[in-house]
């Protein structure tokens, strides 16, 4: 092989090793979840060939397990995440249109305030938010899980959409206005249809942040039936100790599969979001 | 034409109203409320909340456990930020070559960043598990190697024998090292993506000029890439530091602050104060200390944002 060929081969080898570190843990997870319930922690020797074959029934067991009904957690996660995504898309796109397209006094100062809220650590907000939500009677309800703890999605989403909206040519607005469109009409008929990738980016981030949020969800859901998946999963550790690995990993796989699917489908939108906030920020 | 439109379009306020009200109610009011709480002795299960002034803050300054938590947070940040930034830069350069299927690698490296940290923590508990974990396989191999080789130059290698039953998460130093390594692994993807974009923004002409001046690869990196990447580097460093200051879920899942409080970072300390001791006032004071720590770092980022806005304004 030529010297150049060797170099490229080495390059791929390094890339593969790094990829192994990010992928193999999930392979281990998947195969551990297929071991028998009372089995010992799988070793390297029997990871891929569990005693008594693959136990796919672990999934049915975990989903319908009486004390920790994972199907119920999954339903909660879907409801909460859908609610957050729709709510945040509406809030952010409206605000971003105002900031990007309309001139009004104090516009930049208010936008700057939006950016500043991203600096607030969640830790500062959680105790007062909990007390506020308690007063509102939203604890242990979908309202409490969907509405309060989303300041990052709102600020980041507004920022991201604004950055996108300012790049849409003004001539499109003007044409729509000449056709008699109001501001809302321009927003709805011109800006939104040409911003699908940016909207997808905001939705993707809101989805991931909400699906994997642990701290707020832990506090806002106290009863068994209101827990989202992430909190339910941590309860698995508490109730099984670290003994029944196969069932724990079954639950972990159930939590991760939707996230991975969304990531694989919307991959480039994640990249776009990170890059926009990093470069133009 | 922009100029013939009214300068102050009141409809703008209508568009931004929902999000602005949302942020006011769910971030500005709680921030102010937290400040108020921090000046009171506010037990969550008691009905009287006496005003104590700066009492919580002076108590914190004198409290060795809280000072320890601040110290642990700084140790964690000082270890994880340089490692995280440098590793992401190296990986970004590795995947910036025009090679086949490079996009697949980028995607794979991003995966841990979007995953549930509770699930990832479970995997790391296994990785670090005594006797059966991934690392114990490595140790077994090293032990075997040491036994087979026996000695090098008269030095007996059996002194390096590591007991397989060692629980790394229960050892001072090792638990922290595990958290640092884990954060490097989780945050690799987003940091890498920002660096890739930064690398792409470097004008090719600079490299051509460097080549004309007879620069070797190392010099190209040192005199072109690094200086051109400075703003990206600053951004990544600041955001990584802010995230490091807020480390929570892995500590909750893997160490609960132990062993001997060596991984009791500020976020976890606040969690304990508020939800295990129910001292909401003291917890709020602690959260303001964390806020101050973050602001010290964030001023750089705020300055960058301000500059970006001004530049846009000038361009319009």
C-alpha cells in the first residue's frame, strides 16, 4: 500500500475507535436487555448468547409491570413532549417574527433580555417555580410538566428563529403586503412556509430537552401515574437496586429508542441549531 | 422600502407579547422570588418564614460543606473544560477531512449528547462496576500482561497489580475522574459541530499564503488555524464551563455526592438542601452563589452577543 493509503487507513482506524466508544455502550445495553430476568450481569462471553435465548418478553414485562408501568410513563412523555413542542413553536415563532420583521421601540433591548435569560441556571429557578406551581395547583399534572420549566426552549427558540427570519428576503413580505396581507398574514403565508427547516430545528431541540429532562420532571410529578419516562427510569434503579440489569436496560432502551429515532431523522437540524447559536451568537 | 414604514410599529409588541410574558412569569419572577427566598429562613414544611437578611449568605461563607461543594465544582470544571474543548477540537479536525462516510462518523459522535442522562449514567455504572464492568476487563488484561511479562529491567511488575474488586466510584479521585470522562464523552458532539463550522469559516487563502511561506503542518495549525479559531474557542469554552457548573444528573445517579463528599458539586448540594432538608431559603442563597459563578464566566459570552447585535444593527 502507498504511504498515503496507510495514512488514510490509520485515519479511519482512529475514527472507528472513537465511534466504538459512542456506539458500543448502546449495543451492550440492547443485548443486556435480552437476558433473562434472574440472570447474572452478562459477561463479555455470554453477552450475545444469553442462557435460554433472547428474552424479548422482558419488554412486555417492563411495559406492563404493575408498580412501575412503563407504558404509562411513555404515554406521559409523549403527551408532555408534544405539548411543549407545540406551545414553544407558537411562542417562539410569533416573537421571532416581531424581532426580525417589525420595527418598534426597545426591540433590541428586549431581544437582548431574551438572550440574557439563557444565562440563568435552572437551579435558581427550580425552587421558586416549584412554590409557584404548588400555589397554582399544577403539581403532579400535565400543566405543571408542560408549561413552567421551558425558559431555555423559549429563549433559544426565539433566537434561532429570529436569526433565520432575518435572512428571508424582504421582497416576499412586500409582495404579500401589496396583495393585502396583514402582518399576521405575512407571518402565516410567507414567513412560516419558508422557515420549515428552522422550525424543525426548534422542535427537535424542544423535544430532546423535554424528553430527557430529569430535574424538573422529578419534582413536578410525584404520583406514579404522572411520571414521564426519564423519572420512571431512575425509579427503576431505586426499586431494583443495581441487581436486575436486564430489566433496567430494557427500560433504558425504551427511553432511548424514540430519542435516537428523532435524532437520526432530524440530525441535520441539530447541527444547524448548534452552529447558529455558536457562530452567529 | 423599509424607510417608508412607520418606525414604531405597535403590532410588534403584540407578536412578542406571548413569549415575553412567558419569560417574565417563568424566569424573571422566579429569579426575583429566589432572591427574596434567599433572604429568609424558609423551611418548605413550616408556615412561618422569618426574614434573616444576609444571614444565609454569611452562614454559607462559613460553612465548610458548602465551600467544599464550590471547590468540587471548580475542580470538576477545571478538569472537564480543557479536556472537553481540546478533545472536541481534535475530533473536529479529524472529521473535517474530505473522506468517504465522514458524515456517518459525525452523526455517531453526536449520539450521547441527545440521550437520556439517566440511561447513560446506568451504562457508566456498568462500565465502572467492580469485577464485571467494562473497565475491570481492561484491568484483568493489564494484570495478565504484568504477570506474563513478570519484570522489566529488574522492576517487579506485580506491584502494579490492581484488585478487581476495587469499586472505582467509591474511591476518592476516581469518582470525580469518571464524571469528567463521562462529560467529555457526552458533550463531544455539539462541541465538535461548532468547531467544524469554525474550521470551515477559515478562508482557504490563509492556508495558501502559509504554504507559500513554507509552513509545515504544525505551523499551519499554530499560525493560521488557532488564531482564526479564537472566537469559536472562546464560545465553546464559555458554554462548556457554564454547563460544567450545572452538572447534576450523573452525580444524582452515580455517586450521590460521594465518596466522602468529593463529588458533592454545587447543583447537587442545592438539590439536597432544598429537597432533602427542605431549606428553600438556604438553597436559594446557594443557587445565587452558583448564578454569580456562572455570570463571571458568562460576561465573555454576553459581550460576544452584544457585539453580534451591534454589528447587525450597523449592517442594516
